[in-house]
C-alpha cells in the first residue's frame, strides 16, 4: 500500500511540475470529499465538501458544500434533488470581496459498465442565487473509470479516472466553461477511495489548472 501511495503522489508531483512550467498563472489545488450514505436499496444521501485554494498553499479561493437526496429509479438511473452553498472571495477593483451563492439543483445520473470500464453521465440543472443576480445553468458531465488490476472497486484496486464537463448558461453568453480531468485512484477499501489528478478549466479567454485530491466514501445509513 505504501508503494502505491508513493506512486500516486509521484504522479501528482509530475502533474504539478508540468503545469507550473507551462502556465503563467498560479497552479491551484482543490481538496474534495464526496460521501454517499445508503438508506435502503433505492434511497441515499449525497454529501460533498470542497476547499479550493487559488495557489497550492495560502490563497483561499472558495468553500463548497453540497447535500442531496438521491433515488435509484432503476439500477443504472439515479435522480437527485440537491442544494449547493458557495463561499468565495473574488478580487474586485483590487479588493477582496466575500460572496455567498446558493444553488438548488436537479440532476439525473446514468451509469454504464463494460468489463473494467465504467461510465457516468450526469445532467445537472442549477439555479444560481447571487446577492444581486439570479441565473440558470445546465451542466453535462461525462466520467470514466478504467480499473487496472481488478474487475470491481475492491480493496487495493488501482484505476485511471477521467472526466469532461461543459457548463452552458440559459442567457448570453451561453458558453460558460469546460473542464477536463485526468487522475489516478486507489481503493483503500471497497467503500473508501483516494484519487489525485489534474483538472484544467477552459474559459472564453483563458484557461487554468487545478490539482484535485479526492476522498470518495460510501457508507450505510440504513439497518441493512
């Protein structure tokens, strides 16, 4: 296990080094916890917490918290009704401003599996409630996992993780941003995984890289 963790952190160091040399802007880091608590065979509770730093250390960007109820219509289709809270500190006219944003959202996730290859399609519609504005946005997220040494996410499974996500506004400009991610993951147990990788966000006039560190946890809230 120590050898695997060393390899994961070595990969992260390579990703950081390559992007620091290629990008004029600072390289940020996002720490992300994702937890899913199963209530019964159909219902589950989704939780997520993110800490985002504009640099690797010492420049706070945002805190994100999400909570959602999830329902499996059938085995591979999941419906969610959720809420996100964003605390950000953007710099406006040379001054750092604290901003709160509330985002109710609705989403559908469709899952597919082909041997050791997993796909998740996520369609999310969110309502962005800002102090002085209200916006609507659609997000499509395509995620894949390639398991390298096991057929399922059992203990000590090593896997490659990728995703792409496009953000579209309902008003002009329609294009908001697109994200691309490539990472390496390791299953500490069947219900706990660690993942690390590089994500690039492409805006209309610039792009920016973030190192992402994930902890993905599945737990049981029901009797069974």
